[in-house]
């Protein structure tokens, strides 16, 4: 399981970086989304994958017994998903505005305009 | 000492932001609220600073859970003094924004977002937990995204695009580093990580993680070779917004680098070499970039990049003298860079342009303002006894102790080029005859304002100039403080013992 996840994480990083390096604005945002999901999966993987109970102490017990899943990475991923969702929504609106106002779809054309000024 | 006072600056800024949201269209109340609120913020920070100085490191645990489990907030002398400096420039920018932000252009949301930004900045200074630090960083960038696109002209959107993309990538890399570290140590509490790291046998993996942090935070800090987004975006927003960005945002990254690399990634020879080389190259490239700029704000943006090199150099040399110099430079730089961008706003208000070619004649037309501007500019260059001189002296002294002559060379070169660019600025803006004064349409020049409106422009610059002067006159006090901070950073045992007393 760990090996498969590691390969998937590597693939997502590679795909994300490849898409960021393309010149199209749409591919840029898709690349950022894939990278963001890749890092969430990496957190999940490095938090340690266990087949165990949820970390809840039963009514008759005083401590956690047996194998239980680490709740922290899940909390972290949840936070990271929420944050990246907000940021990506913002980035999409920004790119859309860029397209509407300037008709820019290609990142290269932005650079050229800056040099003219 | 357990003390909930640490949380007060954060809560204050949160409350301010929320309250100001209710004054949506009553811009006058927003201005007053922001200025009064930031004055209170300054007061709270000073109280916290005095308390930390008297009682040592303060901390508080979220929900009263003990250290490795609960989320820790810590205020040591470094955090507390950063809060005071932040509050000073925050207050100045509040006043400046109250005067310079036109009603038409987005005054509605500026102040609430601005206070969310300050909340994120104060939060990251007191975070004792790595993931918490990440969340504060995200809060900062969300707020800064809002501010940098405010007004939304075409050029501004293009600057924002670069800023947003690079910051998102930086966050992803920083989070990757955190994931690695969690996998290695199984904890996120910074003091706990510091305890666990020496027990890990795989040192190569720690170096990789350390460099991942350096890249992630380095993009935010704008060090070589990851600084290109900064000069491409910082000249586009309104002057008040550039001021807070130029003064504080990159410096939060510097703070995090100092914290992380002094507490748990103690620089080994490889990391130290990388950091020193990056610092030298940042100094040189930033200086070269600044030399050829024709726009006031672009020139200042490149100077930000250049001067980041001084602070990173202190981290690279890593002796207590050099660290003290770097931290002194950090304090000085926040104040002076905030002031520089406010000055660029004032110059724009005086003459109607940012282009060096079209500027001129300030000395003959506004001698008093010229005198006011001279103080921060001379401080920036570091003419003794002004504030830029002392940290550089400490840095060079620290470099000589460990015989790092290359970095000393870069520091001297960076200082000289700063002098050259400021001399150019002085020549073009102050001494040269103005080649014709045609204001843009709908532009109300400075001379037509009444005296309260003029005060909104000049008072914040004067406040920060006074702080710069205080760094020069009260240098003994400041040097004592930074020496204490450098000692604390070099000996993190104290910090760890306060947070994890049982282990």
C-alpha cells in the first residue's frame, strides 16, 4: 500500500510541475490543484498508514488500547484541503479576470507586455 | 510562564477586522477604528515585550492540553520584539492608508483585509507549532492576495498573477517539508521536534527536509534564485499596500527561517554553505537589479531583494555576533522598507509620477519634506550613526570571526550599491530640475490638500523616521536586546525546557 501511494504521490508532483511549466493559464491552475492534492496525499502517507481502530477511548476504558489510527494527519489534511480550496477558488477568479480584462491566455504574452513599458 | 496575554494581539486584530467589516460604507469610522485599533495593538505588544523581558519566555497551550498534544503559542524575546516592530509599521501604514486611499478605490474592504493580514503576521510570530505556523502563513497570503488585487487594474492583475502562483507553490513546498518532518519525528510541536531530531539516524533525510523548508520559506522570503516574483508584483498595488508588503511580508519568512534553522535544523557545514552562498548571490543580484531601474517603486522592490541577503548572511555565518547583526538588520529593515514605500507614495502625490525620468525638483519646492525623506534614506544606506550602520558592523564583525571573506565582500558590495542607487534616487528626484509638471487626470496634487490631509501623508513617515533615529541614538538598548535574542537562538535548550518541562 505504501509503495503504491508513494508512486502516486510522485506522479502527482511530476504532473503538477509539468502543468505549471506549460504556458497556458488553465493548465497552470490545474497544475496547482494537482500539486495541492499531491501534498495532501503525502501528508496522509507519511503520517503512517495503519489498519486500526479509530482513536476513541471507550466508556469503560481509561487509555487507548490496541492498534489505532493517528488522528493528527487527518486533521492536518482536512485543514490543508480547506485552505487550498479557498486559495484555488481565488486563483481561478483571478485567472478568469485576467482573461476577461486582458484577453490573456498565454503566459508568454504577459511577460512581453511588461517589457514594453 | 503560562500567560494568555500572548493571544491578545491576535484576538485584537481579529476583533478589529470583524468590527470594521460592519462599517462597510462608513469609511470615516473605518479609518478611525483602524488607527485607534493599531495604537492599541502597539500598546499590547509593548506590554507583552516588557513582560517577556522581565519574566522570560511566555507560553500558552490551546485548550490546556500539555505541550506535545496541545497547540502551543510561545512568545520569547524575538517574537515579542517582532510584534512591537510590526505594530509600529502597522500603525504608520494605517495612518498613511487613511489619507491616501481614495473612497472610490476600494476603501470599503481595505481595512478589514489589512487587519486580517496583521492578525496572520502576529500569529506567525507566536506560533509554537509547525502546522500552526503554516496556517498563519496561509492566512497572510490569503489576505495579501485580497490586497494585491484591490482596485483591479490590468497591470495589477498581472502582478497579482505572478505573486499568487509563486506563493501557492511556496506553500505547497513548505507543507511538503512539514509532511517529511512529521514522518520523521511524529510530532509538530517545534520544541518537541527539536528534542526528537538528534535521535534520528538518517541525517541525509534531515538535510533534504531542511532544504525543503529553505526553498519553501525562501520563495516567500525572496532569496536567490527565487525572487523574481517580488520586483514583478510589488510595484503594482497602491502605495499603502506596497508599504506593508515590502516592510513585513518577506520578513515573516525571514523570521520563520531564523526560528526553524536555529531551533531544530542546526546548520551543518553543507546547509551553512548553501545558505551563505544564497545570501551572497541574493545581495549581488538584488543590487545589480536595483542599479538599472527607472521606476521608483521597482527600484525599492529590488532593494528589498538585495537587503534580504544581509539577514540570510547572518544565518549562514551562524555565530552569535552575526545573528545579532542579522536580527538588528531585520528590525531596521522592516521600519525602513515600510517607510520607503510610503515615501514613494508621497513622492507620487507630490509630482504625479513614479518614473525617475519625469521626477525632480523636490528640494526647491518642498525643502521640509526633503529633510524628512533624508532620514530614512540615509538610514537605509547605513551612514553612521544611523540605523543601517550598526547591524552591518555586527555582520562584518561576525564574518571576520569565522573568516568568511566572500560573504563580507558581498555585504560590502551590497552596501555600496545601495549607496549608489540611493544617490541616483537623490539626484533624480531631489536635486534635478523637474522636467515639466503635468499631473494625470483627476489627480489632486499634494499642495492642494488641507493640512490634515497633508498630515496623513507626512505623519506616518515622520513616526517611522523617529523610530529609525531611535535605533541610532538608543543603539545600546537595541544591541542588548539583539544580543540576548541571538544568545537565545544559539542556545535553544531554554526554549525547549520551558515548553516541555517534564522531558
